[in-house]
C-alpha cells in the first residue's frame, strides 16, 4: 500500500506541475494581451496629444501673425504721419530735443572763471 500511495502522490504532483505550467502559459498570454492593449492606448494618447499641440501651435502662430500685421499697420500709419509733418514743425521738435540733449551753460563757473 505504501508503493500505491507513493505512486498516487507522484501522479498528483505531475498533474499539479502540468496545471501550474498551463496556468503560467495562460498568465503569460494574458500579460501579452494586456501589454498590447496598453501600448495601443499609449500610442493613441500620444497621437492625440501631438495633434492637440499642433493645433495649439497653429492657433498661436495665427494669433502672432495677426498681432504682427496689426503692429505693422500701426507703425506704417505712424511713419506716414511723421513723413507728412512740415519742416517748421520738425524744426520745433528738433529744437526741443536738442535743448534737452545739449549742455546748457556752465553755471558753476560764472564769468568764465575756472
């Protein structure tokens, strides 16, 4: 009876090993399916984010181009106004600026004394 019991235990151990191997194979297959699913989801998310950033970049570019065009138009109008000023007005403006830039008199040394 001991030999029969030992044989049963060995057979049971072999069956358990087969079942464990089969379960491990199923777990490996499940892991691979999950990995593929996660990688696919990641790729889709990355693609969506790239598209979102491209759209944001395009919108920002359009906004900056619009602001640049407006600034250019304003500058052009300002230059047009300046170029249409008459000479007398320009001389008056120049005199005011020169008066601020150039030194006035030397008031520290009256009568030319050093």
